[in-house]
C-alpha cells in the first residue's frame, strides 16, 4: 500500500514522464482472492493502469483502468512450466545417453525407495515438538542419499534438485521451533524432485531403443567405475586430483541386502575423502606425496562368513583439534569438557547428525549428513564401523556386516574407534 501511494504521488509530479515510470508500477499484476459460494475462493489476476487527467492544462486526477488478466497469466505460467520441463528433459536425456543401463536402473530403484521413505516420514503423526526435528533429520538422510546416488550416476540435474531440498531442510533445522506449516515449501521442492525422477523414467520408456543401440557399441564397464568417476568429479570441484582402485568380491557377488547399502556408504566415504582427506596437489607435493591422492576400496569376506567393506585415502588424516573446535562451537561440549576428552571420544562426533568440520557449505560437504547416513545404514543392517586415522598419512573406514543368517538390527555403532 505504501509503495502504491508513493507511485501515485510520483505520477502527480508534473516533471515526471508517465511512460518512463510505467515499469515501476507496483500494481502491474495483483493476485486477488474472491470468496465463492462453496466457502473457498477464486483467484484472479488484475492489472491496474494509471493515466493522467488534465483540466484546463492542469493535472487534476489519475484515471485508473482495471483489467482481468487471469487467462494471460495462466498461459504465461503454463508456457514457462512447459519450457522448464522441456529443458529439464533435455538435460536428463543428455545425461542418460552417457550412462550404463544397469547403473540407471539401479538409480531409479534406489531413488524411488528413498522418496517413498520421505513420503512415509511426512505421513507419520506428530505427538511432540521434537518429532518435527526427527522428521527433518530422517528426510535429510534420505534426500542426501538420493543426492549421492545422483552424483555417482552422473545425473547432475537431479543432484542439483536434491541439493536445493537440502537447503530447505537446513533452513528448517535452524528454526528455534518447527511447525507443520514450515514443511509446505519443502513439499513443493520434493514434488519437483518427484517430477524429475518420473521424467527420467518416461525418457527411459521413450528412448529405450536408442539407448539399446548405444549400449551395443559401448564397452561394458565395471560397476566400481561409477565411484571412480564420482571421486574424480568431486575432487575436481575441490581443486584436487585423485585415483580410485577396488579389490575384492565381484559386485554381483555381494548379497543384494548389503549391495545398495555399500554403494550408498561408498558414495559418502568418497565425498568425505575428496573434501576433507585428500590435500590439494600443491600441498601434497610440498609434503613429498604424489600430487594425485589415492582412494582404495575393498569388499572382502570375513572369517565368520560376513562381509567387510572399507575405504582408505592417503590424505591428511582426521584433525582431532578441528573436531574438538567444532564440538565446542556446536554446543555439544563445553571448552573444558572437550579439552579433557580423549581423541577416541571426540572422533565419535563425526557420525552425529548436523556435525561438520567443513569451513563452508557446498554441494559436496558442510551439512553434517553423510556420515550420519552411513551410521544409520550400518545400524539398520546390524553392522559395525571401525575408524583409523594417522595425521598426514591416511584415514580408513571399515564397516563389518554379519552373515545374512545372523540376527539383524543390533545397534552397535560406532565401535572400535582408533585414533
């Protein structure tokens, strides 16, 4: 209202050119809700235009013309949405044509599972205020998993959509008190992500034969190549260089119950290593290391017929002092408590929700979700995490899974943390 008044006063100024200030009109498009007979409302878009009226050469009035431009706005929005869908589908198509078919199928299965999980979390009734915070944490883990899978598959557009949802979730996490209405904006962004996944599925149906032709001329790559490519993409974004090597059980020989979890964990470990562990080429060279950081992954059978999955990087190792500072800054411990705590106890915090030692937030780090997701996945399978690190030398994560015949779901994380 104040802006509209200012604009009308401006039009009453004799020296102001009416046409030149037309773009400043704050009532150019006004959304108005009119009550209807059913108890709801009808939305209209109105356009207000102002013209000067002169009497005997003197400016005396403003003539206001009001037009209903609802249909025009509706068509504009439909056109804009159509253009956005077309651009998104083109981006997805270019990404799909360069993907291994099995990688794409695995991504769709895992993503649908995660998004159904998000729906389930949103449907859960809220009885206490803290339930809202638990909802945010659960959705954060699921969306971070989708983001990681999209990054591993090279689906940049879906990775970006998931990152935008993480921004919304981070905003919710920082609110002093969360209410149901605070989830409305999140629901809109989630709907956009659902739409992109459905568009991807539709593209597969439409261009399946084209992809089959491309696949005939493509050299079949190892499933572990996906994580090698992810490592190189993340490292490049961080100004680093890495190599990736795998040894152990064939991908297809890993029990399906563990296969998806290992893939999700490996995605998080790779991101963590490239952001926090591996140094820049300049720093590595100054330390007498190869400028190219090394990531080594393995999946091996254990003596009790279980599996052990590991990822090791030859980077800077974990900084206990940096973790201690983040523990204090986040309010998890007082300065005195943190100073008196042994390194092993402090290292446990890297698996806590919303805990991060990153200096800034970007697509690859800073949310404090990755290792929390690893912990949750391992717990759900009765797994056990071991961590070892030597400053300036390496960091290694090991996740042991019990035999499939063993009882599942034992909460034993994280154990055996060695500094």
